[in-house]
């Protein structure tokens, strides 16, 4: 019998060959090719139980041939995954990823550098600092600014609020929060990352205070009144969180006014720009984030409007020292570099220890497409959402819920107007489910002002007016059938 170590060693060497690499990459490239036009399904018609049955098998004790593994990828994984590169995929804020960024992924994995510390990633840490500097400059944060890559917006906001906590309560890391924790004030439409951070860091979610919106943007007068109320109660405000590109409607808070208010009161402003900070690349849309430079911290996800494959997030702070204070830990096995390279170590200021060199795909994309290219893509995604809005407005059987400020639009099917209230909510929910199951397109849904609505996010530069039109036509046909059935 062959010793398994010989078999596996032989397989490892064979699999490291270029031809094998090409076989894997060909599958990924084939996926792009198959989704170039809109004649294929966008998503699976199968449910989770049917898919689970496909993979319900014992742990493989012996390795299998490469051909059989590749064949299973082709037959069992690709077809029933969501095809985000199909022009009629318009669901969540997950990108149809930029090809050069995708082809960089195998390099990130092969190099397997951990950007925790310079000695583990000599080029990666330096590149990360370079890209973060570019982003801080774009955001207008000034020469003392810095940041770190994160797994996404949730970690970025968590890290930013930890930095805000260290500024408000320098002893909190060691001594805890005391009897009366400070509060975090956020807009009604803030992403759950905010209350999750508040809960996770032990402030208690009762101390996350929500401010109402006007036209889906934080009501600045209501914010001022809330800050007055907290002052009257004698409660310290740890941070105000504004949103640049809200999850539900892609709306932008008035950062200029909110920033001024925070400056007057000496408050930490965190801007959750996970979705919308990429407007900085666009001459046309940059005005949406006017005032961003007033933030003490910013969450910004390249894996959203910069169309990176998951994952690539960033947290930026106006003063790097704030980030250093967010975590205060010793780890002699890792954080032991001498002065010269310690400045490049990101581990002490990141929630993660081992961390992928995700910056590489961002750097490659900036080299390949340039800031102008990314700006043009941002404009194109927003323009397509605007086209959908205009189509919706022209139709009697749909209602637009807002003007799109970015690439997100909420609308709903109203049919001939005879169905209202909860029945209309139920109809829209069913419409979304059945439409997605049809494979004709893929959209999402949310609750807006208590009403069930349809929601579209354009995350694919291939999506054009004809695609949004065909999705709307499909929804209209199906909606009418459901309403009559
Ligand atoms: C405004 C906003 N903030 C934060 C997040 C969370 O980002 P991530 O999923 O990258 O953690 C999202 C994701 O949808 C978002 O829309």
C-alpha cells in the first residue's frame, strides 16, 4: 500500500503546476463568460434542502482526482450560486467584482502574507499604508490620518467606535465602563453594525440612541435636540454616527451640518461610508460626501462601490494615534519589532490577528483602472439606478419610494391600485420571492416606513437600461398574475 504521505506530496507538487492553476482560473473566467449576456439564469430555483442534499456525503478520507474535483466545481457549485456578474443581478450590496481584482486573489492566497506585522508581510504592510494614505487624502483627513484594512464595514465601525471609546474613557479597556456608560447617537437608518458595536463593547444597546430621518437622511435639527437632551440628562456622548450611503435607500446624511454640530460640541463624528465613501472617486457625485473631512473616523468598504471581491474594508481616522489607542495589548510573540519596522505593524491597531493582504487587489485595481476608472464606474452604477427610477415613475403599476442618491432604489408594485395595506405588503414580498426563483433577475426587499418594498442595488457595470427595463417588465407581469391569482 502506498504511504499517504507520498501520495499527498506528489499531489501537492503536481497541483502547484501552472496547468492546474490555469484549470481553476479557467472555471472562474468561464463564469464571467457565461454571465456576459442575460440569457442565463441569475440564480438557482433550488431551495437550501435540495442543495444540502447534493453535498450530503461522508468526509472524504482519500483524495480524489483533480478532474473529478474540477468537474464537481463546474457541476455542483457554479450553476446554483448567485450569478452576480449577470446583468440582471441587482440584489444586495455585493459586487460583480472587477476582473483584475479577482485574478489577484490567487496571488494573495499563494503569497499568504499576514499584514499583522511588517516581518510577516514586508511588501503587504507597506502597500497597505500606501493605499490607506491615498484614501485618507481623498477623504481630506489631513497629514496625521491613518487607518487599517478590515473585513468590512461592520469591523470598521466597531474599530472606530472602540477608538471613540478610548478617547471618551481612556481607562475603559482595563477598567470597564463604570456605572453610567456614555451614549452613541446614530440615524434611524444606520446599519446594524452600529448597535452591534454598542452591544459588543458593553455599552448596552439602550445607550444607542436613534435620531429620526427626513427623506431618509438624519434630521439635523432632531440630532441637535437629542444632543441637548443627553446634555440635560448629564449623559456623555461617545460618538455621533452619520451614514454616507444608507443600506436601505443609499441616502447620504448632511455631513457638513452634522460635522459642524459635532465640532461645536466637541463630539466624535464617525461616518459610516461603507457604501458611499467611494463617491469620492466621482466628480459628479463627490458633493454627496461634502463635509466628510470633518469626521474623526470613517468606515469605507472597497468591496462595495469599488467593486472588489469580498473582502476588503477600511477604517480611517483623522489622527492615527486614536487607532493606536483603540486596542491596548501586549503580545511579545508578535508585537516585538524594533522601532524601524514597528511603525508599519498593523496588528496592534486591528481587531484581527492573522489578516489577508486584501490591499493587493485594491492596489492592482487602482493601477489597472485608475481613480478615474473607478469614478466612471461609480457614475455608471448610479446612472443605471436613476434610469430604473425614471422607468418606475413612468409606469402606473409601480411606485418609487425615493429619488436615488446613489445606486440603490426602493420601489413597489401597486398594480391597478385595488390592493392596499397588509395585502399589498404580502404581495410585494411574494413577488420578490417568486421573481428571484424564476431566475429572470434577482432583487431584494426591505421595510420602509413600515411598508414592504422592493429594493434594487446596481453593483454591476454590465447592467444597462435594457436590463433594468426587462427586470421591471418581468416584475410587472408577475405582479399582475399574483394580484389576480
Ligand atoms: C451603510 C453600511 N454600513 C455597514 C455595512 C456592513 O458592511 P460589511 O457587510 O462589509 O460588514 C453595510 C453593508 O451592507 C452598509 O450598507
